[in-house]
């Protein structure tokens, strides 16, 4: 049986790439370990006047999207979802806008030093037993390029990170 040099090289490259792919997949799987919770996101409240409805809606939708993308929760449920009543290990996430400063996209485009949109929300995650699991203030902003609503996506990303750190202290940065 005759094996060509080319066939041997192909087999070696294939086995090397498979072993590299398997070793790379192991850390990724542990980094996205699913938490033993489902989470229900309640509608966004506000203690300040002048928060446009589109900002509250965008915070809510971006938060649901980012929690789902994180892959860390068994289910991500919306406020009022009937499945929450029969879900064990449910976390309820309440979000309340505490500070809001709407910026100007035009000023950001022209000067890049003014016109930032900034907001601070208070998030509180409670367990099924009513015990507070995470209670933090989180900031979101858009300083340079992007629409004003981009601040809500930045805020949602920060909230997901803070929530993960509070629920899973082993992933928190030291």
C-alpha cells in the first residue's frame, strides 16, 4: 500500500487542527456556564422626569436581548409572561432610571467632547424567596459616535456583566 507524501501532510494538518479546535472549545464552554436560574425582566421604571418612552423601551429590549445572548440563564422571560408562575429558581430583575441626560448627536459628531448621553439605573435582582441577590447602580453612556439610544445598549451590556458578577462571584474580576 502506497501513501503519498501529500496524504500524510494532510492527515497531520487535519489532526492538529482538530485537537486545537477541541482544546479551544473547552475554555469557551466553561466561560459560558449556565447559571441555575431563569430570569424575568420587569418593565423599566423611572424616578426622574423627562425620560423619553423610547429610552425606557430600548433599555428593556436591549436588556432582554443581551441576557438571552449571554446564554447564562435557563430562560429569559418578559414582564407578565405566564410561564414565570411555574418556573423554579426564578430571578426577578427590576430596573429604575435614576439619572438621565439626553445628549446631542450633532454636538458629538462635531466636537467629540460634548453632547454625551448619560444615564444611571438602579437594578435589583431578587430570588423566588424575595431575597435580594444583586442591588447595584449601573451607568450607561454614549460619548463619541452613535445615536443617543446607543447608550441603552451600553447600559444593558454593563447590567448583564454586573448581574453575572453578583450572581456568580467566581466570574467577577479581581
